[in-house]
C-alpha cells in the first residue's frame, strides 16, 4: 500500500508489523514521534504490546535488556544525549547477546545544545558490539526495521541492531512509502522469537555474571565473530525481503553510477539523495563521478568496498561526524580498508560537513569534486565554515 507518511510514522509502522512484545520509551527530540505513534497503536488496540514509559533513556535500555533476556521481542528508540545515556546498557545488551532493536534518530551531541541532525551520536557507540545500519530515506527506514529484527534474532548473530535515521531530515519529513498490507506475510518472513538461552525458571541460566580473566577474552572473541558472521545474515535478510516483498536496498552497500567512475563520493544517510542529484549534473558536464553508500557501518563491509573501488582514482569521503584530535571517522575506515588490500595508491580525501544540521548543498558537492582533483590525502577538513568576527 502506497502511503504518504512522516518518517517517524514509517518507522513506527514497520515496528508494528513485527509485533514486539515489549516497547520501552523515553521522549527525546527528534525521536519522540516514533514512540508516540507506537503508544497510540497500543492504546487503540492496533498493536498487542506492553508499552512501558520510564524515567530515562538508561532505564528504557535496561527494560528492553531485561525483557529480551526473558526471551521476548523488544524495541526502543532514542537520539543524541539519550543514546549516550544508554551506551552503558548497550554494551551489556551486546555482551549478553540479546537481539534488541533500537532506532536512533540521529542528532548532534551537546555542548552546545543542538537538536538538529548529524551522526556524531551514532559514531560514539560504534564499538559497543551493536550492528549499525543507516537509512537513506523513509522507504528504506521502513523496510530496514523489519529486516533488523530478522538479523538480530538469527541464531548465529544474537546481537542488538541499531537503525540510524537522520533526525528531522527523515523523521519529520513526509514521503511516499510502500507499506506491507499483510501482517501474516511479515510473520512468515520473521517467525516467532525462539531464544535458546533465556531466563526460564524451568531451565535456568545466568546473564551478566562476572567474567574473570580466564573467560572474558573468549566472550569478546565470540561477539567479534558473531559481528563478522552478521555480514552474511544482513545480505540474506535483504535478499529474502526482496523475494517476499519486492524491495531491495543493497544489503551492506549501495552504488550509483559506478560502472565507469574514476571519482567516487562515499557517505551515509539521507545526504546520499543530495549527492546523487549533484552527481547527475556533474555527469552532464562530462565528469565520471559515482556514489558509494555505506548502508552497514558495523559490521564494516570491507570486501564490498574493495570490490566497488577497484578501478577508482579519487575518493571523496563526506561525513557528518568528527573525531577531535584525529579528523574523519568513516575516512579512517576507508583508508584502512584500502591499505590492507594493497590499494593505498588511491587518493582519499575526507571532509567534515553538516555538523549540527548545517545544510549540505549541491554546491558543496561540486566544490568537493574540484578539490579532489587538486588535493591529495586530505583528512578532517571542515567544509562550509562561517567566518566569525
């Protein structure tokens, strides 16, 4: 069914279709609409779920941890400082191998207080052990949430999945979204959760116990391996989704006009749409430009990136996050991937744009393409700074 939906509505409707048993929520801009819509669904009887309001994001994450440990499907959402407040618990969720799904409406971190979009909040949790997916538009956000539960609950994975959706840019923007009519078909795609290890008085297990030096390293090794195994599961989940519902988003990466590209722009999230429009115009002027979208930041799709960039001369990495004292984050990952695969001769320029919701315009992208033709191995260069008196 084609509907015009706000991004938050699309996310909440996607979550509704997977029928989580427990939803825990605490409001924070720009995530609040998601849990508001879900709470209304529960109140109206359109979703049979236990909706639990709590006093903080830390509590919201703790509730879904406990519920998931009992073997039921769980969901929560947050943004920015709320995500940072949850971070301690997300480490525990991943360490306990619990398949929680969490939406992050990406928003800048304080200080100064800023409610607009960038990806610094997501980058701050990249080492928690959570799978991290990034949506380009509201259609992908809708489909991605249904796939996220499929990925998280795979017996070989059993890890939390964070679905990143750009705050305001997507969460508060209305777009046409093709929703799924049949909840029975979603149940076929996503069978009931059946956890092998859970809190059960008839078959008791312990969760979150002390990990002495004799066992701790092995537990992290198992998590590390599960994250690597999830690459295959993410691809399989996307393919199965296409077979059942007719839509496919490229699994770990997406490419655009890459066949003959000698310069490629790499980015994540909703800015990809602006980049594609700019690339169309640049190609009309004769420039061979392509786009590589990172859809899965964790696990990082090294093999797919290497394959996509084999014949490229210049790479422009655009990112809405910064690591103070180093520079770009995604650009470091790209350089490391190329270096390990003996592709270090490719010129990689990393640029920081759009922090705190500052507009990224087609002109910014045109300028970056010109820069890439004369700059070599730039990293952490801020683009679009205002001159402050």
